[in-house]
C-alpha cells in the first residue's frame, strides 16, 4: 500500500512514474480494428483466472458505447463465466468512453469530451499499480487493451496509440488478421510496434479460411525476422464464432480453452523471463563490462536501464530481498553524457524512424570521392548553421576526439605550410595555445593539446606530453546573487554585473581597461613561451618549467569556447576569451573552436561564435550532432584551411579517415536533429523564425536563490546547462577524486533517490543538463528539486 | 535501343541491373488489399495519357484471374477511354498470373505455378527499361502496381512484396484506406515502406464516410512525422464508385478527373525533383565536402550513391550532355572500406529494423556504472566468440583508432604497474614492438604505435613520433602457382608450399630450423633496441638511427595479425608471427591483436588466434562489428589486464571514454550481426554448427590462374579478402602515389566501368572484399571479372 501511494506520487511528476513488474502485464494490440482483440482478451483473462490468477482488464479508450460496444463487460462476463466466478478475481475498468463507433480522436471532438493523452497514460498506470498493490504477492495478469490498430489515433489527432502507450513498456500480444490481406496488416502492425522499441511476445490469430493459412505466412516471416528468444510465437486459435453463437459456448469449448491456456501460460513465462533478465543484468555487467571513467571497486548498485522514454531513463528497481520489482522513470539529468537533444518521446520516435529509414536505404556506403544525400544535407545544415559566415567545408569523423585530431592536423598545415616549417624543430616544439582546464578528448593527440590532468598522467598514458601553453583564464559566475568576473588566481574581483547578459555585452566591455590588461598578459605569456630558454612562461606545458625550454612553434589556438565542460563547468570570462582569440589571430595562429560540448544549441546558440562575436577558422562538432543517438563528428573549416591541402600529390591531401566516415545513419540523424533544433514550430525554446538564440530555460530568480544557499560557491547557467559548485569541505580531497560521503555526493544521492533525477558529479560540481528543446516548466521543476536536495543535505552526516 | 540492350545484359548479372530515370516511374502500394490500388492506377494512367504522356502499367503478380480479376485490362480500358485512345499510348502488362483470389504465395503452391522472386524483379525491370527505351525522349509514366499490402508475401512465402521490389528504388504512391481502422492500416503501410528505405511521394485516398475523415488524421500524422520536402501529400479523391457504377462514368466526372490530374502532375514534379537532386549531388559534394584520404584536385567524376542494395551500391548515372539518366547497381567490391558484413538485401533490411528498434527503445543511454541489454548481449557474444578462451572484459569505444588507443593504455598499465615504471624514463622511451607495414588508425596514439609512412609524416602531423621497434616481416603469397614464404628483404625464398593450408600448418612448420632463425633474429632486434646507445636496432623508430638512442622500455607487442591491410594486403608468414608472439610474451610484454580489420570473420575466422594457435592479452574489434552500419569498437582484455586498473582511487581506473560509449544502436547492430555470422542456417559459408572457420569462397583454380597472369607479382586470399599485386612499371612511382595511368589504375577503371565492380587500389594492389556471408558463386563471378580486367589491360596505353 505504501508502495502504491509512492507510485502515484511519482507518476504525477513530469517524468516520474513507474510500472510494477509484480503481476505480469501485457498490452493487447490488433492488426487493426475488428480482428478480435477483445475476444483474445476474453480468452486470456478467462484462462488466467482459471489458473488461479487475479486479472485486471483495462480499456483506456472505449468508443461505440451507444451501439452496445463495451469490451470490459464482455471480458468480465467471459472471464467470470457469466458471473459464476467471484467478481473480485477479475477486475475490469474502462477509463474513457464515447458513444459513437468512430476513432477516439473523432468522438472526442464530436461529443465534446476531449481527453489528453498524458492523462490517459497516467490513469492507466495508476489503475495498473493499484491492482498490483492489491495483489499482495498473489499471481496476477494485467491486460491493457488498445483501441483500433497500433497506429490508430488516440484521443488527440496526430498522436497514435502506439506512441501514447510506449512509455509503459508493456510487452505486447498482437491479434492477427486471418482474412485476405491479413498477412500484410498483421506484419505491418508488428513492425509499427517493434519500430517503437516495443516487444511482441506472441501473435494470436484465428486459423482462418481453409487453404489461406495467414498464420503460416506470418510465422515464416517472423522466424526470419527475429532470432533467439526474440521470435514471437504464433498461436493459432479457433475461428471466431459467428455473431449468433454464444460466447460462453465458444470459450468453454475444449479447443478454445486449451489454446488460450497455453497462450496465457506463455505470457506468464515471458514475463518471468523478462524480470529475470532485468534482474541479472547487474551481476553480468559487473562481470563482463569494463566501464569508461569508472573505478570498478567503487561501483555499488548498477543502474539497469530498460529503455529511454523521452528525456527519462526507464530503470529497473527491486526492493532488497526480492521485493516489489518495477520499472521507474528517472529524468536523464546528465543528458546521457551531454548528448541528448530531441526532447520528448514522440520526437525521439520520429528520429528513430529517420534512422531506421537511413539504415534500410544506405546501411553504410563508402565516402571518399562519393556523395550521398544524408552527408550532403547534413553538411548544408552545418555550413548554414554553426559554420555560417566563415566555414565552407565539412570533414566527417566519428567522435569529438577524432574531430579534434583532424582540427589539429588542419591547423598545423594551414599555419606551417604557408610560412614554412621551423627548421630543425622536433615534434615536441610544435604546440598549441590553449586554456587551462580545457578538455578535448581521450585520444593522444587530443590529450596532447590539453593541459596535464588526472586523465592523462603517466599511469594513464606514458606517451602524454602537454604540447603548448595553457593559460589560466579569469572566470564568470553567479555568486550570492551577483555575476562576478574573478581573476585566474581566484583572488581578485575584476568586474561585477547585475545580470549575465550584461557580462556578455562585449561591445560595452571592450571599452574597459580590463581588455588591455588581458591582451598584455596574453601576449607576454605567448612571447615567453615562443622564445623559450630560462624558466619559460607560466602555463607552458613543455619542459620550460625545469629550465630546458627549447622555445615553441605554435600551430593553433585551441579552445573550448565559453564553458569548460569536463574541466568543471567553468564559465570563462567572454571578454578574456575574445581578447585571446584576437591576439592569436593577429599573430597568425589559426583559431580552433572545440564546440563538441558547447556547440549546436547546447549553450543556447548554434555556435558560440554568436556570443563571442568572432568566428573561428576551424571548429569541431559531435554529441548533439545526431540528436543523441549515434557517434558522428564534423570538423568545419574555412576554404583557406582547405586550400592548404590541395596540391598535385595525393600525399598533400589530409590523410585521415575512418571506415564509417560520413556514415549515412549518423548523417540522417544529424539532418533530422539539426533541422528540428532550428524549427520554431518544433522547438518551444526557439522564439521565432530567424532567431539565433534559444529562450533561457533556467529561471533567473531560482538561480539567484540557488546561489545564495549556504555552501554554494558559484552558479552558472547558459543554454541547456545549469551547474553549481559547492565549497570544498574541510579535509575533503578536491577535484576528481570526490569523497563518497562529501556533500556533493549527498546532493547527487538525494537527487537520484528522492527526486528521480539521474545526475553525476564533476568534482564538487553538480550539473543538470537538458535538451535544447526541453520546456522551461521542466527546468523549473529541476531547479526546485535541486534546491530541495541542497537544503536537505546542508548539514554533514555525522 | 543500344542502351536498352545493355540494360538487359547488365540486369542478368548477379548484382547488375539498372532502372531508367527517363520516364517517371512509381510503385503503387495499398494500405492493404481491396483499398482501390487499381482504381488509383486507372486514374493516374488516364490523367497521364490525357496530358500527352505515354504510359506503362505493369502488374508483376496477378491473382484471381479465374474470378475475373484482371487489373491490367481494367487500367487499359479506363486509360484509353474504352479503347478510344490509340492503344500504343497506353501499354499494360501482367507478368505472372494465377487463377485463385488468394495471395500469390498460396496460389503459386496450390496451382503448381511457382515464381522466383528474383525472376519477378528482373522481368519487371526489363519491362520498365524496354518501355523507357521506346519512349525516346517523349514524356512517360510507369505505374508498377503491387499485390495486396506492402507486407503481403510475394510468390515465395517469407519474402514480402516491399522487400521484393525494394531494389528498384521506385518512389511510391500509397493508396490509403478511408474505412474504420483505415488510419492505422494506412500509416502502418507507410512506415513499412519508409522502414525499408523507400520514399512515398503521395498518399491517395477516398474522402470516406462523412465525419470520419481518415485523410485528416493521416495528414496530421505525416506533417509531424516528416519535414521539408519529405512530407508526402495526402490527395483526397472521390469515394470509390459502387460496383454497379460504370468506371468510365466515374473517371470522366470532373471531380475525379481533376483530382487525378493533380496527382499525376505531382508525380511528374516529384520525379523531376528527384533526378535534379541526384544530378546536383556531384557539384555540391565538390564544393562542400572534404573527403578523407582524398586529393581533391584529382577527383574526376563523383560517384553519386542513391542507396545500398545488398552488396551493391545503387549509383546515379547520366550520359554526358544530359542523356539517359538511370540508377545502376555496382558491386561494392571494397566492402565500403572493409566494413560490410551481412550480405544480401533482405538480411540488410532485417539488420536495419534491429537498428530501428534499438533507436526507438534506447536512443542512447549513458554507460558508466549502467547496464543495458544490447551492451551486455554484444559483450557476451564477443567474449564467447573472438575472445573465447582468454578474454573476460569488453571496453567499448567508437572506432578502430580509439580501440587501439585504449589497448595501448591497457597494455602499458599491465606492463609497468606490475614491474614499476622505469625510473626517469621520458615519454619518448616508452615504446611498442610492432611490424613494419602495420596500420592501427589515424589518431596520434594509434599512429605513434605504427611505423612512419606517408600517412603520418610531419606535414600530416608534426607531433608524430614512431614509438617502438617495427620489425620487417617475411611474407607469404601465391606466386605463379606456388605459395612462397619470402624473406623480409625480398631476396630469399625461405619456404615453399603447395597450398595455403600447408603454409598454415604451424604444428608441422614449428619443427623447421626456420623457426629458430626467426626467434633469434627477433630476440636480437629487441635486445638491441631495449639496450639503446650506438646505432640502435634495425627497425627501431626512435632516434637510434642517428646514434642517440636512449634505450627503450617496451610496453606491448602490437600486431595486425596475419594480413597487413592498409599496408597493402601483405600476408605475413604465420610461423614468423607466432614466433614473434611467443618471444614477446616470454619477455613479459602484453600481446595486443589489432583485429579491427582482420577479425570477426573477415579472414574466415572470428579471431585470427584460431589460425595462429595463440591468444592475445588484449584485442581490438570494429568495422564488421556492426555488420557494416554504424561506428562501434570493442577492446577485449584478460582479467589480468583489467585487474591492473583496480584500486582504491578513481584515478587508478582507466580514464578513457567517449560520450556514445556502448551506444545501444551500435550494440544492437553488433548483437544482430555477430549472431548472424555464426548462424549456420543464415550464413551459407558456415559449414555447420560448431564450425569455427568459413568455407573458402575464392576458387583455388581461379586464384592459381590469376597468379600466372603476366605482370601479376603475387596473389593472396583469405576469408572474405582476395588481392593481387601488379609488378611495378618502369618509371612509375611505387606505393601510395599510384600514377593515374598505371596498369593498376587501368584494371580498377575496367572493373568499375566494364564490370560494374566498385573497387579502389592500394598502391599497386587491387583487392576485392566481400561479406562473410557472400556465396561462393558471387566470388566466382568476381574472380572472372578480375581476370578479364587484367587481361584487357595487359598492354600499356600508348
């Protein structure tokens, strides 16, 4: 009972909600209307009750009541054998009903009785969970019967039933059509369900006219289509009775009884298998997987993910000691490692179908010297979006690291092919100018372009050598209600603003003396590091620090613009960064924006160039590029950079490439996502056509409130990212090796367990990341939860 | 005429065949049977003819002839206005007919008149191309009407119509269902077509009963589902006439006429747009894309790829000067950069649907400390397959390069954490033992583990430094009919065998004195390079060669086992390689197999460990891992290697990861593909259950014949790879910079243009690569074509 109450509470939050796995539950789908869904429900309900199980039949949407259609009563009558069985054993429930025998979307309008899809799902879930709670360990079966076919509209036009109920993750029973044309209808319904990530346990269909044998064609197809335990059974039942035959006569006949008994047993077995598999995933993962960035000795509970549902993860939960099992939705507060883009479940489904189409049409086709529409269309969208006004070429790779490695190759060639490679320089003298706290990826080249951190020490990779000058940046943050620019050493308040927008008003801030100070310091550091000798420059990652600096030849400025992500969600003073870019460009260095994290609307703009008011020569994109589905990266470049690789010889070309370069599936996902992000009709955060900035989704007042909570050092929020850093605790290790009982850990724990928000810390930083399409209302809820979690963890655990 | 004849010839080859784009051609699909497909064909045919176009109506499969069903006659009557129009303007054709009104798969069996799907497609293509040829520039329209719904079986049970005709790449007209339940049926049919990579231009459907308005629900859904020019129109036509109404009356009514005139015009416009888009792709690609490994100044014709069709690429072709346009199939002889795995078109479709399911169910979900079924299932298949007997852990990354970078990090830790890091060693002293000619990827770490080549010189990346000892290997090849082991310097025949299998009989060859000689030479080289000083060892990539060698600390042996792929398809003597592995293991070096290219059945075995008889400690997989669809990689390791990263601190862990680590879509593709490869029912090359080696697909006699062709230096063939190297021509540059008029280039050109085989050279090496599931008959055809191409290019062009 306690559990049921909690489930109801959870299900009322925007992403919350759980579905019990304690009684088996299935959705009954039909190849189409009039194929006998309700008869199958009758047969299954009766068989389950006969076997001693409690049964819930729920019909969320019923039309045709005026014409006598009342599927729930029919099921009740058959399952209780005309009332002879105790009624408490078979519960039936119709949630919404209309009189006319038309689709619910039509009836809702005609009869003036609308229903919101979200309410239908919530009510269905509540009915199921209440039943589950009432079972108290007795075996049970829930049959949720849909209306029409899987792609019949629900109560709202444009949203079909299969999308409506998808989040419930109910395995399906599909009632097949034995009539002429029924093979196509049955298989198309099957694929519509599978294509929405749902599983079909069993196809139940009547034998059909002699010699037509639709069930044979369906079974033959499914045997080839799936393999292993995924092949659904095809269960043949006697032909449906003529209207004049009494249903009791039909269902009490031996053939009918046996067929449905076997079908019901199979559902029960499939359900047990599903729960067993979900349960076993934790141990299997601990034994076979090797997780990235994970100390396996510190892993407690493995999160077993059954599915994604919009911006939520559907997670398997089981009380210790084999108690109540359920699938619960948690908000994906880390945007699954900063990748997620398309927002809701329906949008996700459409993106999935774009991917399915590309997979079927192209699979993968080799790229060099070739053209295919997805690669071209994605390139067009990139050049017309993030690259607008400067880029003319798109080079595809597989992820952020490889995009950065390519960017470095491009920059070095552009820099040195023009002015000549410095005579006698060793590989170690070539370097980049970068920012301390930057992170560009995990392959050696990307790491060499980053300062030394815990990620690249000699025990991680003895080949690492920080190659360049990494400058300490002044930062911008909301601190106790004020937007403050703090000096790199953290000791000085350089500038204070009443709002973030004011701090980003670079035209005004350029007039400040601060700008000249920034420029001087940057020039001096680069000069010293280029010159070499002596002690070298502060920030130089070469061997200068021990007095052996040979001097450096810089090939590029490489920056993560504005927000240093992996470095701890540090917002660099935009004025300083813009000054850095101007200084380096003036010195002839190609400017590389690593926008793998911060680009493509992550920070509210397609490219941070819009906020900095200055364009790069080369820029990298990944993560959001495919909307959060598959790896794909793009390095954009100016025609000048491209020209540096043209020549008579093939060896002049950029000799870099991966087998899946510009793979069509990823490019199709990119086309879909990039178009969606910038479509004001689809994206609620894009104010109107032509806007190049998303609406702010993080409520300013709530942010100010957060920044004033005791122990919160700073808050940043930009685009889809919000983060706060907690003050270090006495005696706690700083940075990456956050102690497991730190306040940060407690905040994370509270968000995960009490607020169903899945998030991960970055040192003492807690961040929340949504998609560029997430409505402000969701973000309001997240901020409220963050405030609650912070307040509930104020005092250290004794 | 000439063109039509060529098309017929091409279409008779296994992968050949083209479809003319000169008259517009569409497939007419129905939401199901009995929705009015033929009436729509009638209306479109009549409207096109009215507008002055020639019309071909082709019905490949007609059932119900005994009951008066004869769609072609109906269309002919309506389109010619009961014969009043000149018959030559409207051609109709029924290709296969049966008497009973049941599905063709049933009729074919019952009436003893079977039809093979491949023949149906060929005949359809021929009818269309003959009509195209006869149009001679006059405007025309081809209507290919299907039978039943898209997933109704064709003439063979288990193969549905949508799969049957998929290779024709005809845009579709979908006839919708206006009855109750028709929305679901219409949309499910639409998705079944889209999910097979097909495009639907227009949904045509009757208005339907008043107030039901299925067309509105269909249109509302499609507007959300697609965007831009991909939204199909929904065209409403008058309700179908009652049986007693004369068709001429119906079709001559103004409303009907106007509706179909508009629909036919739209088809014509959509067709023009499609051709224009295909045509424009070449120029757009030249302007916007930056291809990998491509000197843009050398690109002549861009290959415009419209789709993949099994192992073939569907390529847009147009005669110069705006002549005949068509889509032609070319065999994908480079397996799209060594990635392709699943073989035929139907299998590819199933893999695509697995991907679509995973995309809908999971999208991407964050991986560290989490578990999801695709990641676990793929890990199980890898550990039970390539990793069997040695590996216990799977680490996922995105591609071969990243998999190798991870392998290096693993190996170094395993090596040095145990015995301690050498005191005071600089990053440059850490190295690997490897093989000259190896290639491990394009990121810096993978390159540093490879010897210097054209790919990594200072102009490509000034940071490159070959870190290790790269030994020159003795090689094995078929030369003029004998399998010869040649010394590394190419001067000595070390061993000769009558067959390849004999050369791979390592148990016998271990007894040879050659084995001891190999071991001694390897030991001496490693000793010298470890010691440092003086001149260093041959093969040392450090600075030893100029007398400054500081001595090396080796962290791993890293090899591409057996076949050096990018190095030119060089088969290393397996005895030498096995000896190398034994020597290094004895010295305590972890052994890394880079099986990115050669693993997962590429060489006929799941792991080359099966052929070498020795297991690695770490191995990398990618390319074939997803069957040839999306990037995904796995690094497998022993529990010993894994243990070296366990500890109390997070910083002890392997701190490497990519955002899309273990992305569910790729893992699902891997589960599907790995299971398929090793399923003897699905894979014709897997002789029987329990076999761990594929059948040889390259005919031994043909290989011998190839090896004896004048100018062929050597031939190798193993698993799905066959390659031959041509002798260098006098005055031609060797290696990567192959001259465009070399014989190699001429062979490639002949294969592409005369034999419809898409292939690419590697220096003077021509290779053909198929999937692990390609039947031997296809390979026989390829070898014949290779022989023809070789013979036709014997003499140099003057």
